[in-house]
């Protein structure tokens, strides 16, 4: 589910909508998702925001329904500068996301375990510190792989 070529370093984006468009574009180009995916991802983010407030750096975990997916994966963006995402539990608030973990699944039963795995990673202060200081894909892969299995 996690592959080195789905980890992107220093991604630049003006706002969360640009982040989501970039995710959708990459995934569609690589054949992971249908042409309906990006719009569905944007709509889902508006209805159910995915920003997770974590100290010292927050993350976002965008995802949408499996009917827009061809094959599962996790896409990871290490953002060059933080991007504001609406907070998952309190959509009136925003979090400054430093990482975006796009969860792409074909089986809806895998949504909760995947979300739980990423949240567990986000709550591990040591590994989050390592992620924040990571300078290459291999380091990010090694950290994330401990939490997300096939």
C-alpha cells in the first residue's frame, strides 16, 4: 500500500484545495483512481474535514469513497510550508498541516483501520519528530511502514 514513488517531498500549495487537486492529479495519472476521484475528494473534504491537530505539527488525512478508486495506496505529501485544513472534530477551526496522508482504498471496511493507523503514528511524538526532520523518501517510508501494513 505504501510505495516510495507515492511519497512527495517539499510539496508547495497555496491552500488545501490545491493539495487535494495535486493528489487527485497524481493518482489519476498513475492509474490509481477514476476521473471522478478529485471532485469526490474535494466534496468529501468540505463535508467532513480531515485536519488533525497534533503538536507540534498537524496533519491531514484526506480520503473519499471506494467507488472512485481503481487500486489502493497511500500517498504522502511532506509540505514545504504548512497548509490550513479544517479540523476533523471541529470544522470551524483550522490546523496547519505539515504532512498530508491521502488514503486510497477499494474496500470501505479498510477506512477505519487505515485512519486509526495514521492517527496512531501522528500521536507518537518520537516518530512525528523524525517525520518533521526527514529529508528523504526512504526515511519517511521507514517510519510510516511501521504503522501501515498491507
